[in-house]
């Protein structure tokens, strides 16, 4: 007499509702990791090693923040704080610089783009009004291709804009202003 086959029990993730074997292909694998470590450690052994390494790093950071290193000695210099993004990537600190680019469209018409004024504490809406009045042209605040706001000014005003920016906003040094020419960043000074 043969044994009756038993039904297969499938473990479903409570975070993404996929079978645990398929969590890595789901939309929120990072959110599933803690649940997988607790409930399905045999499916993802690398996650347990990664979690142990992160825990060790966290304990070391806590010790260093209190002034004690992992070997018991006090550190000689404090480390600067690093911003971490999801997935463990390190966020780069933005350089304070103003980038001016002239974009030619329809062979004759130009748009001058000013990026980075907000890094110096300049309100972009006020800056666009001042640029529009100074150069007697249209100026507006728009979102650029990287989802950051920038000022688009109609016409080629690159000849006078550096002087205007440094006079109007003294916090912006001339050494922090760059032009983009032929795809390269060139200092304005």
C-alpha cells in the first residue's frame, strides 16, 4: 500500500504576500528581509550573514559615538557623519556651485539655464523675477531632468549673468560659478 502524498505547505511572506522563495523578485525585497530572516532563514542564508555583519557595524558605530573603539581605546579623531540611502549606498554631499548652461533650440533661439542658486540660500522664485527684470526677458523656475528646480531664462544672457549674480547675491562667490561649454564644466572666473 503506497503512502498518500502530502500537500505542499507554502510559506507566504507577510510583507509582499509572495511565496518566500520569490520575495527577492518582489517590489520591496528590502522590507521583506527582516521577515525572511525570522521566518525563513534556510531560504536566504546570505541574509543572515549580512544581518550579522550589519549588527556588528551598528555596535561598532555605537561604541565609537560614545568615545570607545571596538578594541577598547578612545578614537583619536571623530568621523564625519555619512548619510546612507536605502540599500546601503552612501549619499554624496552636494557641492555648492552654480552651473550656467546655454541651450540652443530651433537654430536661433536660446535658453540660459541657471542651476544651484538654492544651495546658497537664494529663493529661486525671487531670483527668476530679478533675472527677468534685469535682462528684460522671460524667466521661470522649472524642474530639470534630475527633478531639481532650476531657472530657465529666455535668450543668451551668459555674457552678463556672472557679474549680476555676484552683485545681487554676495553669498555666491565667483569661484563657485561654472559654465557648461561643449559638454565640459568651465570655471567662470
